[in-house]
C-alpha cells in the first residue's frame, strides 16, 4: 500500500493536466445522503422522487419540491467540505487541475474554492428566478420556511439544478 501512495504522489507531482470526476461518494463522508442509496430520496416510499427533479412539476407545484428538499438543502448549507474536497482545491491552486467534473449538487466543491469545474447537474448554491432570470445566493434564503421568492419580481426561485 505504501508503495502505491508513493507512486500516486509521484504521478501528481509530475502532472499538470489532472481531470477529476466526482459523484456522491465524496460527499456521503460529509453526511450528505446520496439519492439512490439505502437512505436516498429514491428509496423512500413517502415521496415521489421523480416529481422532485421534474422541472415541469416544479413549476406547477414548487411547494412539493421545497417540502421534500428543505432538509437536504439545509444540510448542504451547513456541511463543510471534506479533506478530499480540499485536496482537489489544492490541485487547482497548484495549477495541476485541468478540470473537475461533478455530478453533485451539494455545493461542497464550491465551498472548497474550486473554480475550474463543470457541475453536470447544476448546484444548489445559486437560485434562479423562474420569471425574470435573476440569480441569487441560496444562503440569502436560509433557513427555508416555505418557497423563496425573487426580490425583483416576486416569482418563485428555483435552485440551479
């Protein structure tokens, strides 16, 4: 094992075009539940997970999304990045990271400071107005007590996912 770590360290030290791809595993260690695991949204019988991520259903019934996702969004806002998130940020700061691609919407890579990234499913960090397109920081709307509305036009805000 020690030899593998030494070899990995050599590869990293000699590389300047590193691509990192992350999924739920990097965040579950922080206490963020994945969506399809044993405790994930898709495993629950008390909700319809398909409706949560259906944008058309969101615009018809944003109350459902926020009632189900309130706990998740609150957990994300209160959770700090892991050592793995911070390591990826150090790679970026050292000029070694070419790109970070993540499926996660939890915002932990953003909190860690990463900029060179593609969020395949978006991120909860930013909210977008459903009518005027105004964007705002999700933190400005915490804690969630119902549906957040746009300060400019009063329409429903949706996390940028």
